C-alpha cells in the first residue's frame, strides 16, 4: 500500500535502530504523548529494537484513558434516558464508568450507536426529529475540528435535537503539568503528529525553552516513531532542547488554519479534569455560549455525579510516566482487559492493556 | 469463585450462576474472543461435562455403528442478511460444511432450522433458500431435515438460521487441536479478513472504490485434497469469528505449544488492508468464511502446499507461521519491522478507534 509500506520497512527500521544504538551513550527516558504512537510501539515491537537504558514511557495521549470517570457516568446517565439516541466512537463504549459501561446500557435496551464521524450523528439527528441525538465528543485537538463542524452545522441548520457531550482535552497543558511535577522523569517528548497537523507546533517552543526538553513532532508509523526517537536522542546527547518536526509530510508549523478558526468559533478553552491526573487549568474545550443549545451537559440535568475511582488503580502515575503498568499491584490480577479497574486497561491504546498483552509472552 | 462453583454444584441442583462479573449477556459474549471462551468454559462445558465437548473443537467426533462420524452445529444471526458475495443461507450451509471438514470429515447431511420474524419478505426468503440450495449442491451435501418457526414482529431480527450436520471422518485422519507439534508449518489458503470487512462495509455504510466480496465457500473439497496430499496433517481450523488470532491462541492453549506468526507473510488484499487502516482494525481478528488453517508436519508442508495451490480455493495458499516449543500457550508475531509482539485473544468486539 503506497505511503504506508514505505514506513513499515524492515531494512529501514534496522537502519534507524542501528543509528539510535550508535549515538546512545547514556540512559534516557522519552515519553511518546499519543496513544496512537503507543499502539505502534507495542504492535510492531519497537522497544525490542532499542538499546538497553533507553526507556519509552507512555503518555496521557489516549483520549479514552483520560476521560474522567464522572464524564463517563454522565454519558451513561444521558444514554439511559428515554428518547435519547446516544452516539459515540467505538472504543468509548467499553470504558467502565462507576458501575457499568455504555455497552451495558445498550444491552439493557438503551439506544447506543457506534458512529465513525460526528457528522454521521448529525445525519441520525436529521432522520429522527422526534429523538434527542447526543454525540460523545471525546479526544484531543485531532478530533475537535470535526466535532466543532458538527455543532456548527447543527446550529446553522437549526437542528435542535443534536447536542455534543463535550470532553475535549489539549496536549500542551498536559506536557506542562507533567514537566512541572517535582517527580518528573521524562527528558524528551515525541509530540503527537496528528494534533500538530491541526494546531501546528508554535505552542511547543515555550515549553521546550522553559523546561529545557527536546520535543520532536512525530508520526505514527514504526519508521516515524524510530526516526522521532533518533532525533530526540540526538538532541539529548548533544545537549540541545529544540522543537523539531519529524512528521514533515503532514505537519506545518502553523497547522491547519481554517480548522483552528472553526475551533475558536465553536469552543472556548476551559479547565478540565483528566482521569488519573486531576484538574489541569485551561486544558480543554467547552462549547461557547452561542452554541449552548447544543451542549448536552446543559440540556440534560442528570443531577450531581460523584464518581469514585478504584483505590487500587494507579492510572494517574502511569499516565504521567511515573510507573510502568506491571508495577501496579492490581495489574493482571484484579485488573484485566475483561475487567478493567481503570481506563488504560480498556483502550487498545492504553498503556496497561498494551503491557498486559505484551507481558503474557513472558508468562 | 471456583470454590463456590464447585461446592454448590456438588450439593445439588440449586447451582448458583457461575459468573459474577456480568449480570446480563453482552454482545462481547458472542464475539468469539475471551468473553465467549469464558462463557463456554464456565457456563456450558462443566454442566454438560463430557470428553467430546471438552475438546472444544469445531465439531464432535465419535464412533457409531462402526463408522467414525463428525457432528457439528452453528447459528447464523448476521446483519445484513444479503452482503457482497453471498447471503445468510449460503453462509449457514458453508459454515457447517466447513466445521465438519475441520474435523477431517466428509460432510454428508445437514439440517436447517429457520426462525423468521413476522413480516419478513417472501422474496427475500426465496433468495435465501436458493442460496442454500446452490451452496448445498456445491458442497455435495443433502439438506435432509429442518424446522420453521415464526415469531411476532419485533421479536426477531428478520431471520435466524441454525444448521447442523453430520459427516464421516476420512480414514486415517487424526485432526485434533491438541495435536499441533513443534515444527508444524501453518498454511492458510489465501487472503485473510475478507468476509468481516465485506460485512462491515455494508453494515456501516462504508463504500470503497472496489467492492469487497465475502470469501464464503465450502472448504470440504480443499480439505480432502489436503488430507490426501500428506498423512501428517495435525490440525485444521477455519478462522471464522475472532479471526486468525483466535485460532492460533486456541491451538497454542490446546497443544501447550507456542505459535510464531510472520506478519510479512500474512496474505492480505490491498482493499482489505486499506479498510483495516481506516477503521483501525487488526486483520488478524477479522472474520473469514472461506479460509482454512492447516497445521502440517514440516516434511509434508511443501507437498500439501503444492496440492492446495492446484485447487481453485487454494491457489493463493501460503505458510504464515510455525509451531514452536518456546512460549507454550502463547502466540507471538514477528512484526513487519522485525520486532516481536504477543497476539492475544480479543477481549470483546473489535471496536473502531477514535483516531
């Protein structure tokens, strides 16, 4: 397949692995931000090609993993209402809330539908004028423009029965939170290529400067990830801390300007709670007042939700790269992909699920 | 939980439900992955406790009246019932024919039970029946008994079909999931993941430049060729629901051997690869309806491969991996870039990813 096979080439991977091995003189800890990158690293066994001492920690860039429990409970409460068609991307359906997940709501008779785009949800709203159609808007800057477009369209068409349950989060404030932690051990970042496709990478320069860390905008194919690691290690070894772009075939410094304009029009930056990490100021999006008629959180009064995380789950430490999944006491015992205690065990991009599958190789 | 289960079963008929994690059945319990396996192993197998069922093969093999017979059953609840490359009726015939073939048997007779929802178009039923007729003829089996029930509108989803079948085990065939041995080569008869993507493309309204047609086909004549080519065929499996990944896991666990797949050797069509990329699906977990995986002794592999390639359903046959002594019970895949990863069973339905 053109434009894919080139980036999965065995010889190319060997070459980059050799180059990384040659320049690495000390142990380094690098965080890949995005869950898509974690997925590639695990799926292709990238870590098995790296020199010992070079550690990858898996960052908070899995939207499934960082969506707070209270928000999932809210989604479940809305989806359980009569007259509601609750739509979502597939992998949110299995994320456990306090007592059940959206698939369980479906099993109990709720109208929960998997869609591939918020615009599909919009179509469902047009086709079902007597029902209230809610889309679960989850994700980083990558998925935000399509969700903004759905709300913008609904508003324009006067589709009063469409609303967005908005749980968008932003990458730079998360990097800031990780680096500000007194126990941070991350020395370099692979920034999320697709987030930067939308937003560009201007916002990363102050972070690289302030915390003196290299940040390399990196793609998602195995050779992208290996090259991103190579560029980060080279900076670390040379004592540099710059923002570099590995993913030049998709990312421009200024990003996708029309998408950003749409985001500014529909959303405002707001404080957000991150599952496992806690509140981060100005770290997400909420709908602007102009579009509040499409804000599911305002439309559906589901009462106060007080969600309790399992006390056994150390997802927060894992999402910040402070601990590896197998260092958790519940890992593989009380917490498995079939019965997850926390979100990183649910998503195929979650660090715990990735380790669970990989770890079983060694019994 | 195990203690509770055993204790109460011993004390009499008032068994507790042997699963505490789920109070209702979810779709994932029927997905062919880990939850399906748990349901079968906790809910069904211990209660009907017998050696044939315990083998968890595609069908049961037993001796009756001096003949070695294979017996299998399968239900079809597919949506949509008409899809590119076939319909639910063809699938129902081919599926049971294939389950029998995977026992090393020559399929003879099938039964078919229909559960039809009130209001179901007669025209559609006719098309399904014609599909079954053609499939039965193609496979050389007789559809010799059946049953029909109609349920109230809204109490079924159009039509459900259950087929059962019996076949006679080919002399000398010793096909058993426990028989995989280190060194065995794993052969598959062509591109994988086609059926699942064909269904998905219609169900989800995805349109691709080229239509992806289901690979549904009766595999009994191909299996006959495989068995005649070399006596050293140890395991046969059709990677239907749950895909190739589920088969290699089941065989690794049954045989207590390791399985090593080579990602670079996996046969995939460009269309299916493209669809999987878009949906974030792993083709290893996507269903097939016309594929067989043969675990063959290394000495016989070339001969079997040649014979398979001479058959119309096997012309694209390739070796995709081998059975190894290392990591018993676990399937591992050498990735395209040379790394290694575990190929686990799916925990539930495969769900398209967010981004």
